[in-house]
C-alpha cells in the first residue's frame, strides 16, 4: 500500500508568528480535511463581519472553513507536486493570498457556486468604502433619533440643534457623495441613521476536486475590482 502524502513532514521555519504547536495542528487539520472532503474551494470575503461569517459557518456546518493563516495552509497543502498532500492540490496554494480562505466540502461545484452567487447580506459601510449613492439630508427635524445623540451628531459634523427635545438639522446637509470614499465620521453617521451601504458577500475563486481536477473561477484582479464593477452596473 503506497504511503499517504499526508504523512510527509512540513517545515514551518518560515512562519514565526504563532507557537509551533498551533501551526502543526493547523497543518494536520487541513490535511485531514483534504482527505475527508471531496472538494476544496478558495474563497474571499467582502465587507466581512464576524457575526455574519458565523451565520455562513452555521449554514455550512456540514463543511469546514479555514481563514487567516494562508502561509501555513499553503505549506500544509503543498506548493508543488513534490510536496502536495493530495494529487494536484498544490494548485490551490498560489491562490491563497490577501483576505482569502478555504472551504472544504462534499457539496458539488454547482451547489457551491449557486449558493454563494445568491448570498448577500446588507450591512453598514466602513471608513474607506465607496459611497453607493449621494445622500442629502433635508433641513428639519430628525424624529427617529434620540435627543441624547445630538452632541454626538454635532461632533461628527452634522449641523444640528435641539428644538423642543427633537434633533433638528439647521440646514440641508450632504452626508456623502456617490463613489467618494467614506470618512470615519460619515460611516458612523450612516450607521446612526440606519442607512446600509455595503454588502457582505463571499466570492468563490477556484476549486480542487479529489479526482485531481482544478478550476479557476475568478482571478485575483477580478476579485479586487468586483466592488467597483458592481457599483458601475448598479448606476
């Protein structure tokens, strides 16, 4: 019986930030999943929030996600056919860059692509995100906001005053302009005003199957430029 590729030792001397035991456990977990599951997908997230990512993990509890330790995961999978843990799986490693992770699953390619193509969760934009629309607040009362927020709104740049216990804009105010990057103050104001201007999404980059096949769905440039392209389409 041929020796399992999973039994090969991997040198972790290049990766120094975390205890060796933690990295070794991750290597074992990744290699175990590579044997257990039929397919591995490289995925990336947009506007990620821990609570929303937790919901995705719960929805896909039949599968396994790994995020945040790409160098160690690439070493575990192997970077060439000489050190890969499964046949042809080393092709996955070169796509583990930036804010990407792994999804191990027995679901089919079509099931994975369809689910994540349809998945989108509206969320509040962060500083540095581009505004999806121009928002102008009209002069007058803001009755949905508690009067106790008025000092904070003024500190964030809104021209407000309290009139009979109601927060009131003293003049029209352009909160943000379409396609301009949001400042921390603008992002905070949008959240206080309950205006969601971003979506949490998961992009599928490529796939390896245990029959040795490998397929790329999205290049790195396409992944990085997707937000800009979607904004143009929506306009």
